[in-house]
C-alpha cells in the first residue's frame, strides 16, 4: 500500500514538473504597455496574446523552448525559456521599415452590352 502511494506521488510530481509556466509583460521603448501582442512558444501550438496592461500568462506541457513575441510595426523578439525563467519584462522596438509611396492602380470596368431581344405576343 505504501509502495503504491509513493509511486503515485512520484508520478504526480514528475507530471507537474514537466510543465512550463511563463508570465510577463510586454512594453514599448517608452515603457508603455502593449495590448494584443502575440506570444507563441515556437514550433508548438501553444500561444496567447497580452491583455490591456501588456501582461500575459502561458502554461504548456513543454519544459523549455523559445518564446516568440511579435506585433505589427515592431521587431519580432525570440527568447529562450526554461522552468527556471522568472517573470519576463519584454521591450519591443519599432521597425524602421516605413512605406514611402503607395500606388493604387485600377482598371476601368468593362460594360456589358445588352442583347436586343424581340418579344412577340400571341
């Protein structure tokens, strides 16, 4: 009986230790929180987005990996994470790729000619 209980506790402890819990905050260069930033553990299906205060929480079954943080108009950042990774504060920098010129081209619409049909009434 004692053997089965200790084996069960060992199994539960190993299962719990194989999980990775990551939490942190994403800010811009001026220390403003960034909402709706994509936070994804690379090569997995685990991911989340930041809340209105720039905070995120991600729990996975992996015990290590690379965290990819991305947002439109900002440089993507990749950070290695393990079970020992503390609370993360991530700063994203704006990209300098600005559009200089936008050209919009339209084609004129082709008008279809109506076929003339004759109707006869009997």
